[in-house]
C-alpha cells in the first residue's frame, strides 16, 4: 500500500500574499481587542461581586476601562 507517485507533485493555487497579510492583520486586531474586552469584563465583574460596587458600579467600571483600553490600544 505504497502511495508512490511518479509525476510532479501538485502545488495548489498560487498564494495571494496581500490577502494573507490582510487576514493576519484582522486576526491580530481581533485577538488584541477581544482579549482587552474579556479582561475588562473580568475586572468589572470582580468590582461588582467582590468590591461591593453593584451592578451600576461594575457597569461604570466596564465602560471606563473599555474607553481607556480603546485609547491605549489604538
């Protein structure tokens, strides 16, 4: 059961490097912003549950930290 081929190996379609770079940039941006939102959400939840800030306080913490993160990560 040998998969021995005697002809040329098919290389597939040529790479579209410009599209590849665009997709990679979008992936990195999504990872960066998604990580920031998750970390901010966890901090806001900790402030609301354990810090005694309540729902309104944790919402304010979430909004303020998201604004600060958006300013710092742009």
